[in-house]
C-alpha cells in the first residue's frame, strides 16, 4: 500500500493511505502531488505538505475568507496573494458586492493542476469576469502600483526558510499592505497554533505592529490533524468588535452560502481557550525583512 | 527508534516516537502502557489508545468536569464512573462545595500505575478524605443503591464491541443515572465528533432520550489528533442556558484554578460550527441494552 | 513524503520512500504501480507487492531462468507462464540454442506498462522473432494442445487465495507440465523460504510428487527484504547432479552474459543451510486442485 | 500498537511490532532495549539497532564463530572482543579443545541484561570456569600484554563515527591482532554486504592488508532484513583452503552441536554471487587510525 506520511516534528507524524495518484510532478517552485485518499478524498500536497482535502477544504477556505469579507461593510476590490487552488477565490466571489478580484500566485502549475484535475475547488471561479489572475511574485506585485483594495487575503505557503513565502509575513510587507488597504481588512493564514505556536504568534505580533487592530482566530482542520490559525487586521475596523450575529446577518444579506461558517463557527473561532491565549501572548518576536522569523521545518 | 502508531481507521493514523517506557503490563482488563514521548511528555495508553498525555490532559479533564460542575449551583455529592487516572477526581475536588466523591473504576492497575508513576495526574486527590474509591463494575454500582448525586461524570473508555464499557452508554443506564441525579447534572466523554461522528451523535441522542435537556460540546485534543466530544444533560438545568460569563464567575467563586477552561473556552466548546452540527443531527440512532451501538474499531 | 509499506505479516513490514510515480492504474486483474524509489530505482508493484526493482531484478530473473536452462543440454522450445515484465523472456533469449519461446500472461497491462515505461526490463525481448506472446490464462493454455517444450518456467504471482494463480501451483498442473516437458526441465518461483517457509515447502513437495527429481534453491533479494525460493524439477535430469563448474561452462558456451549468476552463485543458491532444510522438510502438505494450499495473505 | 522502526537509510526501513518491553535503559555507553516481538521473539537493540533476535541469533553467532574455530586445527586460547550478550561465548565453548576464553566488553549493562533477562543467549557460558570476563575497553586490552591467542573474534558494534568501535576496525588494530595470534585465526563481524557494501569491503581490505590470507563470507539474517558479512583472516591458514566437508568433519570431532552451520551452510556463505564479489572488490579503501572509515549512519 502507498502512504503519505507528514511530520509535524521529527518525532510526531500522520499517515494516510493513498488510493490513487492523480498527478505528480515538479513545477519550477515545488513538488506537486494530487492524490485520492480514503478519509479525505482528493488531497493536494505541495512539497509534501497537505494543502487542501476534499473532506475539509471548505473549513479552511471559509475560515480564511468570510470573517475579513464580512468585517468590511462593502468589499468591492479584493486582492488574493497566493491561493493557487482557486478555492479562496471561489469564496470571495460569493460576496455580491465584489466587483474585482486580483489573484497573484507564483506557480502556474498549481493553478493548472487544480483547475483541470479538481474542478470543484475553484468551481468555475477562474472563468468569472470579475477575476484577474496574475502569475507572478506577490511581493513584486504589492510593492508595485496595484491601486487600493478593500480586502487583502494572504493564502500563502508557510514562512519556511527554504521557501520564498517568508518575506510576505514581515512587518515591511504588512505595512505596505496597510497602505494598499486604506482602512480595509487584511487576513492571512497563520500556521497552526497547536503544532507551531511560535510561528502563529509571530505572525500575530507582526500584524499587530503594522495595524491598529489585529486578532487571531482558529479552526480545526482534520486533514492537518490540528487547529489552524488565521490573523485578521485593519486600521479602521476592529475584528473583535464584530458580533457573531452581525456577521451571520451580513452573510445572508450578501447571499453567501456556506457549509462551515455561521455565527456559531465565528464564535468558536474567535473564542480561544486560555492556555492557547497565554501561549500566543508569551511570544514577543516580530518578523522583519532584516530579521525574518522562519517556521521550524 | 520505538514508535506508537494509533489508527483512527485502517487508512489513517498518527505516529509518535517513544523516549522511554515507564510501565508496560496487562491488567485483568486491558493492556497498559505508560511511556514518555517527545511532543506530549508522559502518555498513558490503554489497549493501544491514548488516554492522557502530560501535554494536554488538562484540556480533556477540565472540559469534562467544569461545565457540569458549574451548571449545578452547589454540587456536594459527585459520582465518577471510570476515571482511573485520578485527574477527573482532581478537577472535581477543586470545587469547594464538594463534600463527597465516589469513584468507581474496574481496573485497579490503572489507578495504581497512574498514582505511583505519574503522581501529577491525581495530584494527591486519592488521599483527599472526601474521596471514596471503589474498584468494581460501574454498572453494578449504579444499579445498586448508591444514593443520590448532584453530578455524575462518566470518564469511561469508548463503547467498543469488545470492551465492557458500551453498556454504560445505553438509554437504560442513562435513565438510571437520571434517577440518581434527581435534577442534577450528568456529563460523559462522548468520542470524537470529527473521527467517529456517528458514535458521538448516538451518545447525544441517547442522552437526549433520557433527559429533558442535553447538549454536546467539543474541545481540541492535540494528543488525540482531533476534536474531542462531550455530552452534558440534566432534567432541570439547561446546559445551553448557562452563559459563559456566568460559568467563569462561578469558577472564581468556588476558587477553581484552571489552565484551559474559562469563559472563552466555554464559548469555544459550545459553539459548534455548522457542518458538525448537521453531521450530528443527521444521526437518529439511540443505543439501548437490547440494541447497543458500538464504536467502529 | 510518499512511502510504500509492504507487510510480510501484520506485525512485520518494510518501508520505502517514493521519489516519483511513473504509472498507477487498475487492470482487469490487479492494481499496478510503477514508481521510482531511492534505494531500488524503478519498482513495479502488483496489488501492493514488489515484483521487480531496477536494483536487483537481475538477481531474481537470472536465478529463475539459468539453472533450468543450463540443466537442459540444449533447450530449443521454452514456455514461460506469467512473466509479464519481459525480464524472464530476456534471460531465456540469451541462450543461443533457443528457437521458440511462448509466453502466456493474463494481464496485458503489465506487459504494456513494463514495455513502454521501463524498456530495460525486456530489453527488446518482445521484438525478438523467436517470441510468441499470448495474452490469456496460462492454465487454459497448458491444458490445451500446446505441443512439447524443453523448459517450462513459471514466473507467476504467489498462490494467494484471492488470486487466480494458486491453481498453477497444484499437483494436477505439475503433472500436466511434466507431460508437456517429456523429460525437460520445469522451474517455478516458489515464495520466500524465510518469510513464508510453509508455502515454499508445499511448492517443493508438490513438485516432488509430480516429478522424479526436484530441488529447492534460494537467492537473496534485497528489494524483497529476504531470501527468495525457487523449485526446479525434471523426470530425467537431476538438478542436484549438475556441478556448479559445469553450469558455468555451459553458460559460457551458450554466450550468456550475467551479472549475478555464475558457479559461485549456483553453489550459494543450492547449498541451503541446515535450519532451512529442516524447516522445509518438516512440511508434508501437497497442493491439489481439490485441496489447494494458499499463501497466508 | 508499539513498533520498532529501523532505517537502513533515510528512505528505506523495517518495521516490527512490539509485544512486550522487557527492559529499557541507558547504560554509560548506549541505549539498551530488550523487547519481545511477534516474528522474531526476544530482540535486543543497542542504540536502536537490532543486535540479536531469538528467531535467528544462532545464525549470526554460528556464522561468526565456527568457520574461524574450525579453520584452526586445535583452538585452546580464544579472545572475544565485545560479544556482551554471551552467545558468541556460548558457541566458542562448544569446542572441546578450548581451555581459556577471555571476553572483553565495555558495557557491563549489556552483559547483565542479557544474562538476567534472556538466559538462553549465554546458556550458562558466563559460569563456565574456562571463561574470564573483563569489563573494559577492548583496544586497551589488546594493546596491553594479553599473551597469545589461537583465535580472536571481534563481535563489536558497527564502526560508526559517533561510537567508540571504529578504532577496532583499523589496520593498526588488525596488525596488533595478527601479532597476538601468531599464526592463529581472526574473524570479525563485517557489516551488511547488501545494505552497506562499502563498509563491508573496507573491513575486508583492511584485514587483507594486515594478514597474509583473508576472505569475506555472508549469511542471511532475517532480523536484520539482509545478508550479513564476516571477514576471516590469518597469517598461516587460508580460509578459502578449507573444504566444507572438512569443516563439518572437525565440527563433529569436537562435539559441536549447531542449528545453522554445517557443510552446506559453509558452502553457502563462502560462495558469493558475482555482483557482490564485484561490488566488494571495486572498493579500494583501507581504514587506519589516522584516516578511519566510518559506516554511514
């Protein structure tokens, strides 16, 4: 039998049987596998790390997208950094108010494999006329002249030392994002608060240093065998100030259909148990271009 | 290197390196291992299933004990079914109002190994004069004449077909527990809502059939690589009616120190995201003595 | 990382990392994987069992083919049962005396995958004008009217209860093979004498019951993590009577180039240490159509 | 379930289930585990590497001891370097001619654990009046004034960079051993010719540089999942000159009972297939004190 083993640390890992290999190849940037598993259905792996599973990708993508989109009273122009699978795009487009989404991903092959071999992930989003897909470096894009955005969503790989993504988690980047937002909302995937709490906390600290308001929140991802963290920030809108019922009301107003996210999910994610709050708040580091913080490999 | 592999299903498992074996033996009822791991510290396994880890046993035991204890305005007499490690007992005794705790566990060896080799688990609880420890069958005990209790806590192994515990998850047992409670509060560990949602849902359905009020709630257990479920029920007190702030207020009043549980943890646990609610509420089965529901092995 | 785990028993297995998946699909008969590994190079698996690795397939195929071919003074007409990869064919064709080889394999896809994606395995053998490839059931073929052969080689999957191959390991089949040979030589792969000694011994016993002479011999296969067994038999030629030097002399005469097989390899394979001889000779069962012996799965 | 995983390389390993842990502790020199497995019975591991299993320790110990003892016409004084389990000692003492055996092992705990918890390994050998056990460094001992020996047997851990054993595999050590032997016979365990052929070949080259005659030979060890290598050497007696029948004759004369070793096993071990001979003979390095060769970890 063929298995995927993912290690959280050298002494703790998770093992999943593979039913079928749908794609395996090396892009310019990373090793891409698309497999079918027994428990999680289709599973996309980049450099051996699970990214999205059929079983619960909706949890991750709804958790990433909706709190930020709903915190903004009327998001029209949205920027997605990364997000190659197209599922973040799919969730953004559900919000009626959206007029334009720019998505910048460096790896054309991830977009292609997802679009062609696992169409439900993007569910037609790439064909939506409101979408502009740019294959390129997100860092170059935001430090260019991209104009203003209401919401910016970072759906990037983890800030590993070996990878190119870590610069997108620094104070300088977050300050530039704040400029592009002009009071709008930023959200980023922020590593696992249970497996790599330091990394999660540093992303939060960095966002807190760049924005007036910042908050972390967590959702359980079965295919990642742990809680997953997100950080949301803004210079005008306090994410802790939005009540769950208000979020759900806006969701309905905008005609957004969800499977995971609702008022209860919102409360669940933003109500972080004591020991995790303490663990996060004990960390004091901020990631900067000159002294970046990497996730332990 | 020596490893523990735990399988959620035949095609999905978790692997942890073992630093040291502190105890290994077979009791009359089960295989007992107490090991030291790298990520989770000490780890107790019964029949190859993780029960408690140094790293996060407090999450499980606080989640199991405090919502039920706090729902009751003044718990004096408490019954624990199972709970051999002594950590459930430790949490119960933190509540100042408690005058007597009866604990009934079938396996003397689990109590002994935990008490002697991992003293922090019970933290002296077995020496507390309020405690009466009975080594015996919990079913016999509750169908005998044990008197009335304010809170009954089921800290039992899962309802496997092979094991003896499944009878303690049936409608008949829950009805008897309701009699013994006389308006008090029952809580039980209730399997994983993410790994074995049917089992979790059946425990909830069974409690709902035996009690006027019942609710499920969930906490993330890193050492179980998933969310863990609990079911709380009562004929007089509605667990969904207790506000998180009120729970935390009572906690402080009673002088209970916690690491995990507080108002935010309470909200987190009782706010169950939509897809999990739907998954649980789709299940209609109830477990009875004549037609018991087993957890898939 | 992606891994292949092969279990010899439920409590003993071998784990190999996969670098690349070259083919994965289900034929009419079995699951076929062709992968690239780190230690063993290309590796073909049928129903999850390693069949041939780039690293040491020559050991298996030379061990299977040459002792039988060399025992016969002048093999002209040869029959291969199974052997879909084409490597057994490749070795047979090295013998100058060979005029015709019939190969009967049930699974066209194995032939195709091997031929197209791993050409070195057959090394052009399928294009040799002396070869007749029949896609079909080997049992039907030999119980038809195939004519006489000098050497018959069974390169089949193991006699598993689930699979179709077990009938080809029975006394009735071996008697029919003896008829078709008319004094020639039969050889069959015969499972691992170290991992499944009973199965190996039963194949030997069955051959011994059908032929006047029979012998077992063993070669170490690194990719199978154990010794591998073969059984050679004939009604006229005693395999134990051929001296290693004579075998090597014939090899040279016929212009056969080898990497593994020579006089030393011959002696190595036919000199079976005492405890293995005793283990094999303790087994008394013979496999028959009415009471077939299966390999433990 | 608890498992032992042993890695031959970072991408190839073997996995065995553990039934019972009989001992686990850290000595001054290494981590010692004694476990019971399903396939291999008792299994002793030092620093995570299998040393001896109930199932096939006799193969290793008979293969190590008897060729050297039988090559010598009348071994009276024998030195064992390492050999803490006592099984090498057990085999040596079977030879009637033996009058004194000195055994020098650095790790008292290995001797103790083996003797007390797995008595069949030494089978009373430590109580034999002919035995002198020295707990100490074998290198110090042989470079002291130990007198002359007829046979010297190195039953040491592998020449890892991290460990202390590698100095015992150098040219200087082998020359000193040749002095102590005065024409007698040296034999050493010599790593796996299939898993670490370079290390095996270097040990052979080093022995060949220190002695007039040297030979390698191999036996299959199921619990090591591969062939195991040995190197035998002497300044007077040519190991390749001893016929298998003569070895077996001497065995009987001396009243030595064996399970693995006999004339066929001797032939099997000393007849090394072509590709392994070529692999070994391609290596040219010799290990010296100033430029030692380590086994890849």
